[in-house]
C-alpha cells in the first residue's frame, strides 16, 4: 500500500470541466457515477482504504454532498478513475503541491480548504505544480460512461472478487465460464442463461434474474435489482441498485432506482436515477447513414461530435417516457422531463420538458414534485427538503433552455 498518513482526509472534487457531463451533474457529483461494478467514489475508497467526501462544483449540491475538511487534505479530481500510477503520484504529493495533465488539475494536497481547482489559481496561492506524465482514464463526456464500462467491469471484478467465493445457484440455470461469474449471497436466479466467456458477470446481493433471461458479460447487476423474464442483456452493461429491467439492453449503464420493465431496446445509453421507461420505449444507437453521432452539449449550447458510430440516449434523473416512445440516435433528455406521444421527439429535451414530437410545454414544478414523491415512496425513499432544493435549483437554472416559455 501507499505511504498515506493515517489522518489524511480525502475529497473528490468537481472542476469546471465537470459541466461537460451535464445533464447528469445537475443533480450529483461526478464521483457518484457508476462505471463498471463500483461508483467512482467506491473505486477510490477501495484504493485509499478510507471513506471520501465530495466537493461539488455546484453550490446547491453541498447540502446533500458536504465536504469534510481536515488538517491534511487530499483533493482528487472526481472524474478520474484510479490506477496504480495515478494513485502512486497522488500519494507522493507534498503539502501545498498539485499534479495536472494538459492543464487540468488531477490532485492537490493542502493543509487548508481549496476553493478553485485551476492551475493559475493554485499557483497564485503558493502551490507548486507538477505535470503528470502518464495517461489518465477520465470521464470527459456522458458517453464515456458506457464507452469505458466494459473495461471497468473487468477491472472491478478482479479486485472485488479477490479472495472471495461465489455463492451457488440451482441447476435450472446454464452458466458458461462459471469461474468468471460471481454471485453474492441472497441473489436469486432461476432458469437463466449467463455467458461470461467474453467478460465477467457480477450479481449483487438480493438481486434477481428471472426465468428465460439471457445475459452476456461483461455485466453487473446491483443490489435489489431485477432482470425480468425473457430479457436479453448484452455485454458492457451495468445496472445499479433497485432497478427493474426487461427487454433488450446493450452496452448501457443505469445508475440506479430506475425501471425499464418492458420490451424495447436500450443501447449505448446512460440512464440516471428515478427514471421510468414506458412499455415498448426504444432508442436508436446507430444512424441510418452510419455517420458519427452528435450529442447536445450544455456548455456550448450546440451539438458536439462524439466520434462514435454508436451512441444512444443520455437521460438524466427523474425523466419518464410514455408507452411506445421512440428516441432518435444521440438524444439528450434533461432532469424531470416527461416524454410521450407519437413520432420522434427532438434530439435535445431540456429539463422539465413535458410532451414530445407533437409539442412541448413545461412540466410545472408542483406537478413534478407530486409524481416524484410517489415514485420515490415506492422504493421507501422520501423526497426530503434537501433533495427538493436541488430539484428546484435545476428547474430554475434550466428555464432558459425551455425556449417555449419565452414565447408564451
């Protein structure tokens, strides 16, 4: 292990570049993103051997994600995924030093609280900067979550299963490459086919895989989540805790507490928490002309090339779809949007949009709250004042994106 002081305090910070991960970072720090089997926070806690707190970029998130300051503070960029070289470099930092890569600060060690994570600001405050020489695995854009997910499942699986023994399952299931399948105690599997020959499969405690489901690794299923009967799940897919998933899913990440309970295709997508897909909702992940996919960029206010031929749907927290909803390739849906109706809606639906191809209006906040309370109550979670304040802040900030409000 690295020579960390026992009283060192670790913090995952979000910098200005984390805005490129909107609309997901409207409601969460980057360190809470699920990539692989673990969230980024869990990855760092595993490596460091201690709990970490957050320093969000957006002030309204601090009530839910407070920053804990100590006498020896180790700030780590929350978009960075740990590897041995980066962990070693961070552990070697002296007091009032920082490391950066191509102008982006990766880590800072400080005896006092740090507010700005920019090279110029740190140098002006007397910090010594060091250039990090190796490559860094980082989330720059939302599509990086599904793009990097398969490799992260493999890496997390090796760490999380080390020295542990998988639980058994009954002989109604067909398991291929059994040594690459790990089942936690309490998980339920019946009449399922799991093929881990192309990558590992990890099934968390109290998860369930129902009859007739077919799963191909790399794959992760979180605690209390369910794969429904006859589902077809392709590799490089992670499903967080408390989800229900059916139909066909390929190379996608669902952060948690969301439902895709019916038939329909989800591919090369990232889905936030408290989302629900109505029956036969589908997203396209490949353009008819096979061209590179573009996604809406909240920072520039225009569409940005992903450099990818396959890219599907980016759907933020609390978004919902009606029955038979269809999403075009490379669609971005904001927080609290409710999408329904015939035809393909536009490729960018701002937060709290209500409607679809036939027309859009605003999902008024009081009506949204009524729905959110019912949805969260079903999972035994209360919509408390802190969460309400976050959602109100998002509603207010994104009003400028709801251009129809200006025309009313």
